[in-house]
C-alpha cells in the first residue's frame, strides 16, 4: 500500500512505517542467525568460526551495494513526495542500470581476489577451505541479494514497509528449510548454508517483481522511462556514491576488527560471532527507526516541509532513548543463555567471552541509535557528506581501538572498539544535523525577506519558517 508521509501525525507515520521494518529486520537477522545456528549446532565450532571469520569480507561489498542502492532510492522517494511520478519511474530505471553495473564490478573483483582477501584477514589454516567455499557461493549470488534489496527499496520509497516484510518472512523460512536439508540430509557442509541463502533470495526477487507488476501500476515502466539521462544519473550518484563509500568505510572497520579477532583463534572467533548476532538482533528496533526516518525525511524534503522533518527527528530520538535502555537491560540479562544456543557442545569459555563483549557494548546502544536516526535523516534530505565524515571517524576510532587495545590488554580490547567508534560517529551526525537544519532555516528566512520586503515583521517571518502548512 502506498503511503504519503508528508501529511498526518509524524509519530503515527514513523511508527506505522517502522514496525513492519523492525519485524522485517528481525527476520533478516533470523536469516543470518539460522545460518550460524544450524552450522554451529550441526557442524561444530570450526564450521561456525569459518562462517564468522569470512562474514566481514562479504559484508564489505554487500554493504557497499546496499549503501549505493539506498542512496539511489532516496531520489525515488523524493520524486514521489514531490508528486513527480514520471520522475519517479525514470528514477527507478536509472537505479536499476547503476546497480547492475556495480554488481558486475563487485562480483568480478571478488572472484579474482577472494583467496588473497581471506589470507589478509588472518583466517586460520584449519578453517580456510570452508571459509573459501562459503564465500565463493555467496559471491555468485551477490547480484540477486542486491536486487532484492533494491526492489524492496522501491516499495518502501512509496511508503509501503509491510510488503517487503511478508516477502522477507517467507524467504527466511525458506532459508532455514533449505539450510537444514542441504546440511543435515544432503551433507553439503558449510557450503550448503550459502546455497540455501542464495536460493531463498532468488525466490524473494521473483515475488517482489510479480507484486510490483500487479499492485503498483504507478511503477509500470515504459520505453521512455529507460532513456538514459546523464544529468539525472549524476543526481542519483551524487547521493549514492558517498553512501556507498560511507558503508564501505563502516564495513572496512569491521574487517579490521574481525582480522584482529581472527588472530586469537577459533574459540574467540566463535564467541565474537555469536555475540555479534545477538547484538544485531537487539539493535534492530534502533535500525528500524533510522530506516523509517530515511523515507520520512526524503518524502518531506521533496515536499519542502523542513519543520515536519525536525518534529519527526525529535519523536524518533526520544523513542530511541527508551528502546536503547530496554534492549540493553534485556541483553545483559539473557545474553549468556543466548550465546550457548549457537554451540553444538557446551564450551564455557566461549559463552563467558561472548557475554563479556555484550556487557560492554550494551552501555553504548544509545549512541548507535543516534547514528541511525541522524544519519538516515541527513541522507533522506540528500545531505550525504556529514554521514560520510561520521563513517570515517568511526573507521578511525574503531580500527585504532581494536589494534591498540588488543595489543595492550588482549582480545578484550576488541570489545571496546565498536562502542568507541559509535560514540565518535554519533557526535558527528548529531552536530552535523543541528548545523544543517540551522543553515536551512537561515536560508529560508533570507529568501522570505527577499521576496516580501524589509517591512515584514520579524515575528511573522520566524513563524513562517518554523511552521509547516501540514502541521
């Protein structure tokens, strides 16, 4: 269902959009967790370590593609918010063209350099074969994974966050079924997990295409929509490229972190992998708020309603604070029990180590929530430079902390790296947002006086700037 987010209660719209996104994200994490849960329970610690040790390599390129496609669909949402449906359809075709080129380049790069990358990541020799096979299959399915997220992005750009959820739930259940069959019954080992993931995503892509064709006539493309417009493509790339760089920087910092972690052996890798999966589930409500703010700010930016964006940010910020506290308490209370679920045989060292990471990171969930809200809001407004700077700060802080602290206090130093990076990036996007909004208000005030003359009273001008016609 198409949802116009430029009118109505911002709180209700953000929550109505964010809740399906949250459920979808939880199923996305179930997607990921099912892989390592089935692998860990059926194949053991070394197989679990093989999957965990390679994850950051694939995520570097996957997140680059996700950042790129997310930046492209910002223009789609802005054109929809502005009521320019011809421009929206033209945006869809340019998103498809740009994404296809990017996927081809990434796939070729991974095929050529996969083994050297695994060596660079300090992947232990005893798990190298499984790690390589797992990554090789995922590389072959990269195009389908990216295009599923692009198609879901088109649907969300029109305010519909429920339909991608339904497809994701179905795809997740398929993934669990395929993984269990391929590993337990067919004996494919770690490679079976990768095959199951790619196969389930392919089915999700087909479902998305069919749904868009049947339910969204407004998105039906004509030959004219496919005419390449160089300047229009530049508008897309102006947002997409910085977002891709931003996501690549973030994922590179995780590669550094995982590389340091890999040097401590399979047990530490397994503990870190299990703890990260739990953390990713716990922080999904924060991420869902951020995704909701991206669409909310993009549509309202296209409609020229700046004050409405400010109101939405305030609501999302307060909601994020409450969620951060609740999820931190929950993870600290049940974290140990959750880590043990991933293990075939009881290993108290792995459980204790994973719990130690969670006890540190949960103290900083608030800052992670602020990153999601302010970064996505700025990107929805087409302001990609500040999020990029924030990601560079996070890269530097996380990488330096991981390397330096691990050298000083051992593997425990790795556990402080991400929280330190979150704090630094949160400060950048929060301050950047404040200055951006103030700059926009000043610019609008200046244009107001220019249009209506110096005799206008200051109070009336300020009221015009701070109020939106829809509110």
